[in-house]
């Protein structure tokens, strides 16, 4: 789950991996600082100065937040954050996303979302909470694509993604390569056992 993975997008040319918390803090910080004003506003639902972002990145490195990064040429250009559930009153882990303008419309958001859901499943989380500004149409569309039920209140769109209700197809879509191989092997084994039984070859004497 935490190994480097080349994206399978025909547009995105980088790779995705989980950042190591302390030693790779500057990569997340620099990515957030590079966000243009509109993207920064969308990410934090308000205008935040550089000192806030530096403090925010430092907090992520210390509190167990999982950072799944999209990397091109050694720089983080997109990030998906999975915040621990014990920090929030409703006990649900919260997720957040940010993508730099230079790599938008390349499928980066979807790639990060899939990897983040796979990470959350691996950790055994039953649901995720997402909060985004009402004006962030791209994030709202992406959340809806992955099954979030969003409601609008006080200038924000908030909702949850129920990981226990995802279909088998959705599970396959967000699977890591190793998980996909195991799923295919299991499918093939079940298929051939069914064929053998149909012809009576699998019966014992």
C-alpha cells in the first residue's frame, strides 16, 4: 500500500506514493505553498497566509495524518490527506485534497482519491468525512463521483463516504496492483472449479 506506484493515467506522467512523515514534511509544505490563491482558498476554505500553511504541514507530520502524494520530477504536485479519526468529534477520519494548477485535468484527483480510499480500507475505516467549500465545484464533483453524500450549510459542503457500501466493482477499481492480481487469481480459480464440476471432473471417486 505504501510502495511507489506509477500512475496508469495516459495524461499524468508522475507517480504516487505515501510520504514519510517527518523527513518528507518539506515536500508537502512546499506543495501547499505553491497553490495559487484560488486553489489555496478552495483547499482551506478561506485565505490562509504562508505561516499558517507551514504550521499546518508541521501538524500533519506529527499527528499521524497519512499523506498520499502525486510526484513529478521530485516535487509533490498533488496530495490526498487522511486525518486520524481521534481528532474529530464524530469519530470519522477526514480527507482533504489539493492539486496544483499545472497538473489539473490529467486525472490526478481521481488517482489520489482511489489510493486514499484503498488506504482507508486497509486501515479498516468504515466511513470517511469530507468537507469542502461550496464554491469548490471540482472537489464536489470528485467527491460525488466516489459516492459522497454532500449537504450544504454555512458556506461549506460536508458529507461522508460509506466504505462498507461500496460495490465489488468499486473495490476492484481502488485496489492496489497486488490486490488486483489476488482478486484475478481467486476469480480464475473459482471459474475453473465451476467448469470442472459441470463436466464431473472435479468429483471424487
